[in-house]
């Protein structure tokens, strides 16, 4: 499982690639659109930004996966939005949009999970590495 430092480095490299290439490299990861999610730190109260992929986009709804590579713990960004669902999203280096996050219900997850895994097989592999159910988060416009 990646350490917090490794995750921060990967996010920094991703942002740098987007910046240096003017978005030509990094807007798609494994065939999925990338996005920058801004949450409010649940302990610090300060904005926290993370680069993620969106395996499913349905109209204005964007689905992200709190996998952390199959780690047994939830990613910090997930804990932040669980406590404060008001977030901002910049898709494909576009304008930041205020959005609201909600964790998929059991029914929503049952419907979405096959689509998520079809988009990127790795998510299915991550689920086999952990005993926790990997949450799906739906981001919708505020």
C-alpha cells in the first residue's frame, strides 16, 4: 500500500505534468478523466487538494473511488468530505465548481461498482486486497 508520502509525491508529479504540458499529459489516467478535488480538512479546517480519477461521469454527477490502492484505511480526502460534503472540483483543468459529495448508498454502489470496474479493472483488484468495502462517492453540483 502506498504511504502518505508516496501519495503526496504522486499528486505533486501529476499536477506538475499537467502544468508543464499544458494539460496534454495527465488529463486522462488509465483512460479515465482526472480531476482535482478540494476538501476542507476535518482537523485543520484548511483546504486540501488531491488528484483523482473519475471512472464514471453521468451528466453532472461525477463518481470517485476511495480506494487508496486497496489499503485497509480510508484516504484522508474521503474522511474530510464525509465530515464536510461541500467540495470543489476541477475536471480536466477546467474551472473549479462547487459540488456536494455523498457516499453511495448500498443500492447506488451495487449499480455503479460494475461500471467502475469496467472502467478500470484495478479497482476490483484493490477491493480484493482489503476487508473494508471501498466507498464510491458521488459529486453533484451545488
